[in-house]
């Protein structure tokens, strides 16, 4: 059992009032709040060891380099990568996906195929469209059913020896649906395709095991898992990272530079040009420690309780439709109320201190599928409570009365 009040005390922002009401923060899918240990670690870095890494012989530079590499090791252990050099620091999921899609420009030929799903965030659609435009490859899309689940038989049919890469999210940001990624990875590998998993919405809720999954790439953001903004990780299998060309050129990523020819640094530095977000990377390690201390099993169990409670309570509201009706779901409820624009509900409940996301959630194809402008999305974290969910339901009912 989690001691929620003790956990909440770790997050200073949660004791704020917003618009004169206690803050109820249900926009965790967009970004999570940060515990005091994370805030302290950021301050400690700048107060005590700020220096550039991998360059200086001086003490601070070595301290900063050590701390950065310790953080890389923590991520390696957390996701169970085989090697620390398979863990690349990025600025976020978007950066990681673009790194891979750019690299595939040197691999794809006209007529090759890239498979994405209908459940993707724009950041796992647009880079692949750009790649297809550049290379003459063809984008294929796995469709969804009315429950917001991928239609797996249709995925099976899309695969062929033309398929070069398959990319899906682990958990949908717009609906919370958990995708059958192990099945997708194995099937894609059977036709010789690589697989990238967008883990942006998974890492706040579970601990991905990249070796067990056997994915070729796994991208995620630090800011959704209690870490700082502008941090992220791209895991890539060593053989793939060796095969792909560098993403950006610059300092840090070279072995030797002459005007005739430049040779590239070994992994992971080949993909880490320029001065990175040093503090961010180190503090992402602190965030991972914090989450592991709480324990992902307990987080999973508690968030499921929140999801169940929210689903039951929201279903009391007349005219509600919840999107993503599937058993395999993270603690996200995406819904609409008959005849009312989601933006209007979001604005009214904001006045009552409740922060939810409204709109298309950077997933317009899903909204088009359901023929809606957007949804109201409440995404829960382990620091939320059932009482907060009750407050949201009351607020939504109030908004419904005002708007009907
Ligand atoms: N993919 C998914 C599923 C997401 O939810 C998000 C963030 N909303 C992203 C990718 C992009 O993450 P970032 O903006 O941190 O790069």
C-alpha cells in the first residue's frame, strides 16, 4: 500500500491553490510534477559541480562527467539494456524518434514500407511521413476499432518483405490504450523489419524491459516520469546504432576531424553532438531512483484503482462517452459529454482548480476516426487521490448543468 499523503508531501506544487481552489492536477500525460528530491538535485548540480563534460581534466569536469555517466548507467539498469552505450541522452521522445527516422533515410529505398499505427502522437507520425517523402518509401497505417484498439489482423496483413520499420506507441497518450507491443515486435521481426516503440506514456506507469521486449529502439521523455523537461532517452540495440549514420554533426561526436574526412566517435557519443542537458540527464537519474523507491508494482496497482474509480464515477454522468474502452489501459480517461465542446468543460473546471487536457492531444487522426474535435483527458499519477477524482466529477457535472 502506498502512503499517498506522504508521497504528496514530496511534491510542493500539489499544495498550491489555483483560482482559489486546491489544485487537482490531472494533466500528467502532458507532463508530470516533480518531487522535491528532483528539484534539489537540479539546484545541487548548479551549485556544486556545474562544468562541461567529457572535455576537461579539471576536477569539476570530471565530477560532472562521472555523474552524467552514472545517470546513463541508472537508465541502462532501469530499462534492462545490455550495454550503457545503447542508452542515448536526448531532449525527449520527439528527438529520439527523429534521430531514428533520419538515420533510416540512408537505408530505405523507393517502394519500401514504414508501418505506423492510427494511435500515434504526431511526433510518431510526422517524422515518418517526412522520411517517406525523402526516400520514396510508403507509409502504411494499422487501423483501430471503435474501442480504440489496434486491429491486429489488419497489422498482420500489412507486413511483408517490403516492411523495413514498424513503429507504435507502448501506451496511447490520447486514450490510454496499452498496445500489444510484444506481439507487434515479434511479428515485425519475422519479416525482417526493425521496431521502434514510443514509450513516452509508458515510462510513468511501468518499467520497460527492452531485452525481453526485443525492440530495436525505445524512445521516452524524462519530464513525464518526474524528471526535468528537455530530457529523454533513446535506447537502440548496439547493432542498429552502429548501422545508423549520426544525426547531428558537431563537437563530442567525432574521433578525428580533418577537412578531407571526419571519423565518428564510438557509441553513445556518435549520437550526442554538442553540449547536452547535463543537469537534466543527471537529475533524470534522480527521478528514476525516486520512482523505483516507490516501486512500479505499487504504482501500477494504485493507478489501476484510480482508473477504476474514475471510470465508475464518470459513468454516472448522463451523455458521457469514454473513448478507449478496453481492459488493457493505463490510468487515463478520455471522454466527451453529449452536445458540449470539450474546451468549454475544460475551461469551466479549470476555474474550479482542476487541470485536465482538452483538445486533440497531438493525435488528430484518432479524433478524425471518432469524428470529434477533441476530448477531455484526465490522466492520473500515483500522487493523485480518489477524492480528487470525486472533485473532478462534481466539477464536470456543474459544467454540464451550466452548458446545457
Ligand atoms: N509520444 C507520445 C505518446 C506522447 O504522449 C508524447 C508527449 N505528449 C510524445 C511522443 C512527445 O514527447 P516530447 O514532447 O516529450 O518529445
